[in-house]
C-alpha cells in the first residue's frame, strides 16, 4: 500500500461513520416526535452502522505502519 493509505481510508471511514450516526440520531428524534416507529428504527440502524464504520476507521488508522 502507498504511504498513508490506511490513515486516509481510516479517516474517510470515521467521517462517513460520524455522518451516518448523526443522520440516524436525527431520524430517531424525528420519529419519536411524530410517532413514526419505522423512522425511529431506521435511525437506530443508521446510528449502529455509523458507529461500526467509525470504529473501523479508528482500527485502520491504528494499523497504518506509516503513522
């Protein structure tokens, strides 16, 4: 791999993950306010996906030997 590839990929994954987590929180809150349990569930899944992707990004950055 080229220098910094894992760090770059890790940073991208973390940013995308944080975005998905935030989007999920907004959906969850909107679903709660409107009584839409389907939107709430979708929000919770987005949050879970976002947290997993952020964690992957952290691991990628930790594993980069050029760091």
